[in-house]
C-alpha cells in the first residue's frame, strides 16, 4: 500500500469552504499541490441533482468515465473559485478511501483550468482559506489514530 499522499488523490474531509462557512458533511477534496508544510486541495461535488452548477464558469466538469475513475465514483465538478490549503499532517492519509489518483489527462486538464481561472478571475478574499492541523483534526476526529485500510 502506498502510504504517501500524492497530487491527484482524493481526501474526504469536513473543511471550511469560506472563512466563516464550515461543511456539515465530508466532501471529496482533490489534492492539487503538496508543499513541505501544507497541501492545496480543490473541492469536488457530485453533479447528481446539481447539473445547473455547470453553468457557472467557476465549476469544472469531471466525467467519472472514459477512463473509468477509481477515486471518484460519479460525475463531479471541481470548484475553481476557492483557494483552500490545509496543514500537511500525517493523519490526512487516513482521509483517503483509496490511494488511486484521478487519471493523468483529466488531472492535468483540471489543474490547468484551476490555475487559469484563478489567474484570470482571482479568488474572493472570503474564499481563501487555510486550515490548521488543529482545525482539521477537530472537524475530522475520525482520521486520528486510524489504521489506514485503503487499497
């Protein structure tokens, strides 16, 4: 089993989407960048019942097929208008359901769109959020001291 976090893997976490808004349930967060002390993630959400979300230029469609994805289970969209970073902590590996990554071409296209959107349109100050290790562990207490059983 791969114990190392990698760009393209998905973490399932409760996070702050905006400075003052915390998610009530866990959402898939695609790892976009890994630095020495933090990880940048892109929030994903299912398109099921929310196809209208694709009309917004800040949402990017991800097809779960062609090729069949192993880390997302249904068609989704990535939220390009948020810059979310989290402290890099060992427990994050327990937030993965699998060590698989988004397919190479889809990941490359998504990361290019993410960077392009943020360079062209910027990110609203309320949507630039950094979460500390204490905040992550408080909202996601179940990832602490868990034996990772991802395959």
